[in-house]
C-alpha cells in the first residue's frame, strides 16, 4: 500500500490537485469547540447507537443467514448491508482518531470475521442475493444496489487501511473488499459487461481503493462506470432515466436532476476520476453541474432535494420550505463533493458551501444527545402537522426502516477532522474554523475560537518549522468585513480569491487574530422562488436561524396566536443575545407582530384599508440546526415580513 492519508479523500501525488488534505495525525479537534464537540458526541453516543441498532434491526442477522448461523427472515431493505459497512467505516476512522474502545475494536473484529465467513469464494458479498435471490444476482442493477453496497464496503476498507494499517481486523476488511473489487474488475472491466449500478457510490470508492493500493484497474473501472452513465444501460423503472442520471452523459449534462443522493455521489466519483486521470473536460463538466445545483436548486441551509416522491431535485427555483425533502444523506454527499472540488481547484466557494451545509443542513439532522436523527430536513413545520409517519416526522427518530442516514452521519463525524484544513510544506490553509491543533509540513498552529458563536479566531504558531511559509485564512463569502492582526498589531492584507494569506518566517508564539464581522442579516430569496415570496430569513455568520414554537409569547397580545399568524417587523433592530445556558449560546431577538386574531375563512376579500395589527412582541430566533430539541412543534426559517407601521 502506498497511501499515507488518514482522511476519506487522498489524491495521489500525480493527481490534478490545487490543495492537499492533511495526513496522519495532523489535525486534532478539541471537544470544547463546536466541531470537536460533535466529533466527541459521535464517538460517545452516535456510533455506539448505530452498532447496537445493527443487531436490533437485523442487519447483522442478515449476514449470519448467509453463514448458516441463524434461520430468520431477511430484515429491512435489500441494501441493508450498506448500513453495516458505513458503521464499520465510522468505527475505523474513530479507531485511527482516538484509538477507540475495547468495544469498538471488538465490533471491528467480529464484523470482519462475519464478512469473511459470508463472502463467496469468488468475492461476491450481498446478503439479500446470497440466500433467497441467487437467481437474480447481477440481473437487476437498476434496482439491486449491489455495487452501491460494494462501494460502502470498499470505503470501510479504505478507512481501515488508512486508520489502522497494522490492525489484524483492518487488514481482514481490506482483503475482503479487494476480493470483491477484483471480481468487479473481472465482471465489468474493459473485457467484461458494459453495465452500471442504479445507485452510484462504487465510483468514488474504487478511486480511493486505487489511491490506497496503487492498483490501476480500480481507477480504470471507476472511469468506465462514470462514462457508461447516460447511455441507456439501466432499466428506467417507474421513475425514468433522469432519476438514475442515465438520460445523458456526465460530460454532456448541463443540469443536475433525479435522485439527489445518486446525483451527488456520481459527481463526487466523477471528480475523483477527473483529478486522477487529469481529465480537464470531465472536471469542467462537474463544475458546470455544481453551478446548476447551487444557482437554483439549493436551500438556504445547503440542503438539496425538494421532492419527496423520488427524493429528487425539482425544477429550477422549486424550493418549498415546508415540503423540502433535503435528505441528510444528500447534505453529506454535497459536503463530500464540495471537499473534492476544493482540493481539485483551490476555490474558496467550495469551502464556503462545506461550511454552510455542515453547520445547517447536516448539523440539524442530529439531536443534541446524538441518538436521534432526521432523514428529511424541512425548513418549515406547520402547526397541526401530522408527524406520525417516519417520512415526515415532527421530531428526530432513533432509527428508520431505511436507515441510511444515521450511519452515514457516524462515518462523516468520525472523519470530520480530515475536512477542516489543507496544507503542505509551503503552508497551511484553514478551511473550517474550529478549536484544535493543525500541522502541515514542519509547522504547527493552535486555533482557539468560539466560532460560529463568536467573530474571533486566534491562531498561535506553536512550531514554526524552517523557512518562510504561508498561513491562509478563508474569508467566508457571507463576510463583508474582516480584520486581522499579528502579535497585536493590525495587518493590512488584501483578500486573495477568498483567503487572507500571510507569508513570513514564523516564530513560535506568533499570534494571528482574525475577526469576521457577524452582524445579523435579513436574507430574501430569488423572486422566482414563489414558495417564499414576501418572506425573509434570519442569518448570522454561517448560521441560519428560525422561529420555533417553544419561543412564542405565552402572555400579551400575541399569546393566542400560532406561528403561522406571526410576521417579522423587518425594520426593527435585531439584537444578538448571548446565553450561558438554554438552547443555544447565541440567539437573535426579533420583533414580530400578529397577522390575524382568530379563525378566518380559507379565502377572504381584501380590505380596502390596512387592518390594525394584533400587537407586537419580542421573541428569540434560534439556530436552525437546534430546532426540535425541546418538544415537537411548528418551526419556520422563512418568515413573512412587514414594514413597521408608525
């Protein structure tokens, strides 16, 4: 093996890459910070919860059916093995990050032994097709998720190889994955069948396995899977070719479409293929599709996917807040794809999007205790919403019948430290601001910050290393005023493509303080987003805020109104309110007034003169990612706005 990266994405030295992920143990996030706290919560709560659910929900029993250890009916969806693999990946990253617990190492060893026992002699592994459906193996790729599951197995093996290369169980998982990958090369490589899977995932996994092993047939097969898409190789099924992104080649497509997770995973894999093969045309096509997604099909929170029916992108500007699907796995896919594009191009816009979707779209999916999750992430929940069904619950659930999201969150959070910075001997680039230690080449810095609650980020050089090098600090696109000082003295540094770059021969103890002004802001959507016309959203720094039922007035003139009866006084001052306790360290105090005073007909004739408002009150707006942690109930990000009447 020739790969030294300990993160999920490790471009080779020959890859087309503008930035390099940090390697080894070069990043340590502190639990006192927001991101480090999430990573700690993941290790202590989310990951053990996922491991327990694999037994409770029957995922492991499905594999034991293959070995003959149990005689039970198959449990869950036919791709249930993927939840095992994602949890294994999370366990491997955690093992590399913290050393893991005895229980975690035991899970890794037991799972590896079970998979090896269940694997067919030719390398095939798929519990749904190995017992009851042997006759259908490989025959329904539009539906089967066989290569999707193989991809998650391979990604677990990549995590094991990078995090614990000397661990026996890790080596076992790598061997299992390589046997399956070798079977895929034989069956679907240049001399094999021209086919693709209905659910992309295998593409990026094969590229990463190539990066770990140096075995080029894995990369070549990934490239074949990318270029075969769009040539009618899949059964359209009930959702059609666009659902599978099989209507047009990646190179020719000019807009994202279909099932969001499939589209994002496909484009992440295409990015990987492009950089490893130095394919400028493919990379240009991928960036074009990024623009399509971000220009007209992405929610303010970074979530993507406006249609529940097929978990899909809608038309341009089709972004209804209450019907938003915005699947958690889609947000994770967007984050992972943005990271790849950031490494490939060095453009700060991709780090900006990583920050937005991480702190809003992804963060909102997990309860404060780390043991309950949203599958879909709406931007509005109405009063009276029937949240009894798991497709659109009113609160986070401990698990789902299709449990793709919780273990996906576990693997992302276990590897989160790998995504926050880039660098090499020439310098260090801080992409996501978090309290921790960061090392690139021979230089090390300590970052101390309460970001995103506070405007200041302090960077202290603890090991200067030899010669001059560049510290690059990302200036988020939302920030209109940034200040920087060095050892207490203001420094005038012009922004360069989204970064402030300080180049010097550093000394241990040098201290840089970056201040990113965070006044609260009102945001309006593009006029074509009909669903939120006449409304505004509250944003401070990178965080989107919302109104929630728990903060509605309990006394005064607005006490009897529901959330939908309130409108924001857009001319009143918004106050930033720090807290030592409560739902969030910072809330926004805003002025609202009543739009109605009681029951009204569904449709009514407009009055010829303005109706008197029902009164005003000051309420707290909380960070969107923290909604539904107190009790189920209504919430909204987009708030009707009214000018103050004098």
